């Protein structure tokens, strides 16, 4: 049942296939909204972030060259129901791989 974009569409398709109501409700309770990040805007999506390179930082702020930049997402550009993360509407989330653990820490 891939490509379903609403709980109601999923519910109707599952009912048509004879899936018990309790199983449908369980599946829907576990389903989470998602936003897919792709490398291009081929599908007509909106630009909400970037992969690799250097992050966009405020003027006068320099990137620590010892860190690898993976990606950033402009949370304000995401549809409000795109994910269930507690993102602030004006925030930009950046991701870098974890660095080495300091000696003596857990």
C-alpha cells in the first residue's frame, strides 16, 4: 500500500482488502509523517536544505574546519505536518557526524 498520502486513503484501501479494523487502527497509530530529502527538485518539491559543502552561517561566523558538514534543513520551509520533530518554525537544523569521544567520558 505504498504511495498513500492520507490516513483515510490507507484506511479505505485496507478495508477493501479485508484488513481487520483493529489492525488498521494499530498501523495508523504507528505511522509517522515524513519529509523526504532528495538531491534534486525533479519531483517539483521545494528547496528546504542542502547536502555537503559548507553550511550557511550568519555573517562573521566561521565553520570549524575540524567538523564534517552533512546536511541542513530549513524548518520554516517544511510543511507543518512533514515530520513530528519538535522543530522551531524559524530554525535551521544542521547535521554533522559525531566526533570522537573525549578520553575519560562515557
